[in-house]
C-alpha cells in the first residue's frame, strides 16, 4: 500500500508494521474469506466484482450477503470492512463502501434482526368457529366453577359471536368503574317478541351507545334473533340474568362479578384462555375475545355470504351495516336462518 506514496523506505517499513498490527491475526483470517464470497457473488450474478468497488458493486455484494447468505448486520459490516481493507492494501480509498444508503441498509438489517424473534413469537388469534364454540361449552360443563359464572362467560361469548360485537361493547374495561356512554348496561338490552310472516320470534335488542364505527352520539341498535342452537344468545343471556348472584341494576353493566364489580374484557380473556388451553397449547395461536368476531366472519365466508354481508354483520370498515340494519326483519331473519342451517351441518 505504502509503495503508492512518495515515502522513505524506513518510513514505509514502520508505517506498514504498525498498520499490520492494527488488526489481530484472527481478524486477518476472517477478512480472507470475504474474497471467496466476492468470487461466489460474481459467479451468481454474472457480473464483474473486481476491485475497485463502485456503489453498484457494493449494493450487489450487500444484496448477495442478505439474500443468498442470510448474513447478519454485524457480518455484513465485517465483510465490508474486509473489502475496504482489500482496497487499502492496493492503495485505493473506496468511499462507496460507506455511502449513506449502505449505512441505512445495515441499520435496517439490524432492526429486522431485533424484530424477528418478536415476530416469530407473536401469537395469532384463532377464529372461534362452531367446533370451537362446542369445545368451549364442553369445557364449561366440566369446569368446577359456580353455575352463574359458567353462564356469565357463555352468555357473553354467545353475545359477542352472534352480534359480531367487540369485547368492550359488551364488557366493561375496568373493574370498579365504567363509562356509561359506551359500556353495555341493563337498560341497553331488551327481550321482545315480534311477529315475522305470521310467526312469533324471540328477539334481543342491544343498544350500542357509542360503537367504534359511528360518530359520537349516534348509537346502533343490534337486533339479534333467537336461533334455537346450543349457542343461542337469547337463551344464554336469559339464563345468566336469572341466576346472577347479585341484583343487576338498570344503570349498571350487564356483566358483573359476585362482589358487584364489573366483569372486564381482561377477565373474560383469562377465563377463555383457561378453557381453550388444550387447543392452543404448543401453538402460536390464542383464543381471545376478538376471536368471536373473526369466527362469525369465518363461518359466514364458509357459508357463502358476500363480503358486504360479512362486513355488515361485524360492522367492519364499511357503511354497509347501516343499510343492513334498515333491512326488514324478515330479510335479516332469513339470512340468519340460512347461516345457522349451513353451519349446524358441521
């Protein structure tokens, strides 16, 4: 390297000696293997990778290390240092190895590596389909919990599933306080009988005072029909209300504990996790409150309902549900019967 400059021989000798001692023997050995990678990169890409490197060669080499060698950010950084050293030994200063874009790519790879374990560990919420609903009810029957506690969880589950409801549209967020403008209270539910095509039908009206998809002050009234199945929301809620260990007041949340505190979404998820552990253990999947909305969408999709109908049922990001709510009850009941008929074949 020092032969390229006009230096005295004794000056070249001492400078090269100190420069050589700037890196350990092991580091020099590691640097040697980079030339094998440069050769493999050249063969793979069919492009010349001879020194000196310009920015295009540098980016091709980094891309090769990422894509074909799956190298870490530290390894790439080390290899680039080796390439830089190779340039220096030939008296070439290569600025392209440390361009801002190069530093950004290495930094991005480091971030990717830090997120990868989190992404791999990240659990996914499984949809509560009909077979899983059956499993939950089966586990509830075997549980040693008080009967009212079993019905509390089951009625909440049936309400969330059949109504396509978000958990905090049905359950409070906090144990000792609640937001009266959003929490489902006793005054927000009503059991009615209605005549549809000459036949009496049981209907549950659920008033959502401030649903996520509506502007403040504009509530939504869900009309959920009795369906005569093991997961009928009307029957389940009636049984829970009948055997509740405390008096349920009109201006207080529907779902409460034996002490009078609110039954929260967090507690619901804890109980649900206990009941579904046999399904999720050893997997990356979990069953939580949101699994009921996705389960309804899954079953409707399998039953052949349109995207618009599914979005309307769960009030997903679409104004379609507004039109759906205005449909005659006979039309909505017909659709529910169609869904129940198909999914009960499972």
